[in-house]
C-alpha cells in the first residue's frame, strides 16, 4: 500500500460493504473550486437577498447541486444556533424537494411537504378548516389527511412561513414543475410560486437543471426579481478547470480503502473526464460503482478495466453532453451576444449617429439645430438694425411729454 491515502488504515481489515460505505459517506465533502464559488455566493445572497425573491441555482444534472444545498443548510443552521436559542419559534431554513408526478406537477403535495419539513407542532392553530386534517399519531408524528384540500394546505404552508420566518424556502429538483406541462401550465405554476412568495414574504432558493431556464423564458415577470447562479461543470478548454478536475480525481482515488492507491495517469484522467463530462457528482457516482466492482473481485487496486466496465453507454453520455452544452450556450456571456443585443436596442446606431466623425450626413436633429441657429442670428441681426445708435425709436415718443 502506498502512503498516499486518505482513509483510516484499519478500514482495510473491515468488510467490503463497510469500506464501500466509508467511500460513499466519508463524513466530509470534497470542496472543489466550482462548488466553493457557488457556495460562497449563494450563502451571501440567501442571508442578504437585496430584493431577490427567487434565487435559482442552475447547472447540469450530476454537477453537485444537492451537495451544495446540503452544505448551505448546514452552514445556515450552524450560524443560526445562538439566535435559535433566543427565539425557539424561528426556523432559519426550510428544505424540501419538489414532488414529481407523471401526470404533472401538483401544488397540494408541495404544500404538504412544507408542513412535514418543518413538522409544525402547532399546525392545528394556524388553519381555519377541519382540524382533523392535521393530527399526530401516538408517536407524535405529524399526519396530514389525504382529504385536506389544496387551498387549505396553501394557507397552512403560508402560515408556517409567516410564523417561522426562515431566510429561505429551499426547493431541490425545481425543474419538476415542468413535468408534462405546456407553456401555459408552466406560466400558471410560476404565477402560483410568485403568489406564495408574496403572501409568505419568504424568498425561494431553487435548485435544478437547465430546464429551469425555460421557466424564465416563458414568464419574464420572474426575471424582474430573480437571481440566477450558474453551477457549471469543468471544461477541457480551460487549463484551470483541467487542473482542478485532476485534483478532485486524485483525492477520490486516495479515499478508496485499497491495498494500493490507483495512480492517475493521463489515460485514466481522460477516461474519468469522458465518463463524467467534467461533472464531479457524476464522477463520484461512477467511481462508487467501479470501486464496488473492485471490492467484489477482491482486487488490490482499482484498474482501468473496473472503470471501463462501469462507465455509462455512449448514448447516455451523449445525452448528458447535449443537455450540458445547450444550457451552457444559453447562460454563456460573450461579446458577440452583447453586441447583438445592443444592436437590437439601437444603442450602437445611436452611438454612431452622435459620435462618428466620418459620417458627413447631418442627422435630422442636427439640421433643425442648425436652422435654429441661423434663424437666431438673423433675428439678432434684425434687432440690431432696428436699434441703430443715435436714431430715435418711434415707440419712445408715446412716453413722457410730447415734443413741441
């Protein structure tokens, strides 16, 4: 075994399942550059939204958004402990996952999840309908009856937010709102979300794939108060991205409790990038499967063959890449896009007409201005002629005594 390992060596004497469990849940997160950047930015915005009522963390599936949400929740709870002791009713963050339904997104289970996420102890005091819809079983667990209506659950969820005053309502997998939905339905969903945000006075932080960009395209009202945080994958075109991706791969390989830590060669790096297309979350899931295969064979180290046998088929990789590239294209800021947008607004045309010295054609306003100047000169000249020095003005004769 090499000395370059990142696990307690006593793990080598444990069962394969225990070693695999350590690799999956080592108790610490690999804080790579893109995750750290998104984490710092997101934490600042959630604590101080500065007018933003809908914060959207967008990135390709498998990039690490759920990990980011877990880190955010942990950080907010740790930073809020002192205040929570002073105000036990305060709840700094409510976290849930948008429910998925093959028939389309439904708000009733969404509101129900809010109540269950907080496990509101006094929910029966915050609703105005049949109290039997909410109860606790003999173990004290909150039970919500299936006959509770969407409207009643809306009021309950709204009151929970008003009472608990969290920094944010964090919703994972927010792209589920678009499942089997037409543009009109998505627009209606976004209006419902906006109404809840306004009524509860609690900003939302949503996490999802590039599909969420369609929500902004359909409903431009959200763009007035939204804040988009792009959580990207690592790209081979950027040397800094390549170096960071290699560092993460090496750290993951060192975390595997094996007799011999795998060495990261150029060939192995290329395969790791190919199988994950630069997404750290996808890489971790893939390496977990490969490590499991390695343990099942009682191999001393992870080999190229273990990775090849567990890599996704090409059609899945192509689908992952297509989704990522299309989303990146929409969010990418380029000089060409900015120039085209300026042209649409007419900014470049206005600039040309006011500052281009090579253009000899006087603009219409300039012509009017020139005419006005000439008229003013003529008027002044005329006035000068009418008031020649040492020449009497007839108008003055009416003032004072008449001449003899």
